[in-house]
């Protein structure tokens, strides 16, 4: 199973923002502010990002930013998730929770328990993660965890998001949603519709996705998709994140956003 990493997928194929004004893209902050950013998540109306040197920054909707905590504090962070006012990270196989308001952190659970984690999202106050063997786990905020479903049920999942009370995955080019409450899943849309998708991010009731050819799509909870902008519009984007109905992207080190 391949690691689910939006930044890596996009960096491998590249995307660019062209005809910015025509597509209602808006620059946020100063040009080049995000040149060394490697990870980003949205939390409580702010963007939290990690730089190449491991430093954590908080950015508001105007693009104003400030460093949170000490320089390099997150240099070992492999996975970054926002949940219930905290930043959750997997570092050297262990799970940590950071309060961005106080810049304090705590280890959650036992050391090394997360060493096989490939992807992680938050849903209804809990963390859901997929291991290298395709097994899904649910973790509470105190670090207690349990296996969800059968071993290896998500072996074919290459993307993982949470939206509307469901886990959303792309498996063998097809979109699925899984109900944790009933442990039932269903196919969304047509089989194979997502075979060219290389990145996906969820916000409110929308899935934003990017194809290999650089085309942007948005999909609702029923699986109905529409193209946003012209085919191949994106080619130099290295990061995407959604917040409050807006899609944010980093292109050539500069942050932009659009409602589509």
C-alpha cells in the first residue's frame, strides 16, 4: 500500500495556477511566503503549516502568520491532522497532540504504537488510521484504540478523507464511503471514475480532487462531480487544503484560494 501523501502526489506530477483572475483565484499573503512549507492543515479558521526545518506556523485568512512553539519542534512529524482544537502528529512512530494556543504538546498512547501508520484523518472527535497492512483503527483522544472491521479491509485504499460522518476512500480508481457506526460501505459514483485522481481533500460537503492532467474537480456527497476551471489548469501546486468552503493551494511558494 502506498503512503497517502497529498504533497508528494502533487509534487510528483506538478500543477500550476494560470489565468488566476478568470478563475477567481486570490493571492493570500505575500509572494513566496510558503516557499519552504511541506505540510498544512486547517483548524478553527486558521492554517497550520510545517516548514522544512520542522517549525510550526499559524496563518490567518489574511495571510498573516506567526511561529508556534520553538523552531524545529516538528522536524520528525510524518503525519499531520487537525482535531478538536489540537494538532495531532505522528513522529517517529508515536502519536502527539499539540495545543497551538499554548504551544504545548503531549504524547498520546504508547511509544511506537503508530509506526505502521500510512494515513490518518479525524472524524467525530476520534482519529481513524490505516496501517501498512490495510487495517483500519479508531483512536480516542486518550490514546486508547481498537481495530475497526476486518484485517486488511482497506489494503487497496490510496486516499483517505472524512466528511459528513463518513470515511471516504479511493480504491482501485473507485470512490467509496464507509459508515463507522454501521460498519457498512457503499460505492459512490461510477466504477473507475477516480482512477486518474492524484490528490483529494474534503471540506464541509465537498470533495476537491485533482487529476493527473492538472484538472480540478469538486464532488458532492452523492458523487456528482463538476470540473472547476479549464482542463489542465493546475501544474505547479505542491500543497492543497480546504477550509470554510474555500480551497487553498500553494503554487511556487505563494498561497492562493478560490471558491471555484
